[in-house]
C-alpha cells in the first residue's frame, strides 16, 4: 500500500501511551498510519487524537496532535499515512 509522510514524533508519554505528532499533512481519525524509526515499526489505525487537550477528528498541517499508540515510539520517528 502506498504511503505518504504525514509528520514526525516529537515526544512520547509512556504512562498514557501517547505519541505527539508534529503534523505535516492532514491526519484524520480512521486513517491508517505507519510509525517508522530506528527501532520502531508500528502500523495502526488512528483511533483517537487530541490537539491542545481537546479531542479532534482531524489535525491540520502545522498542528501537534497527541495520538494513542500501542507501543513505545521515539522522538524523530517518521509517521506515514497509508494512501487508498
């Protein structure tokens, strides 16, 4: 499945399992993302997302969104969005 880069991880909050994504392309709840780094390789659907501590259905270019992730991610990991 083709992918396009949609952002990068800037921080990980381990207690709540949330990665902060600096968004470079619009990201929506329901999108399938692939988080890839030196030791990270996670493919998952975006099930919930927050911007400024408020739940949103979409994060726009330039925003930083908190995304619930199933495993540890690292600053600098790239976030790719699966293209239909």
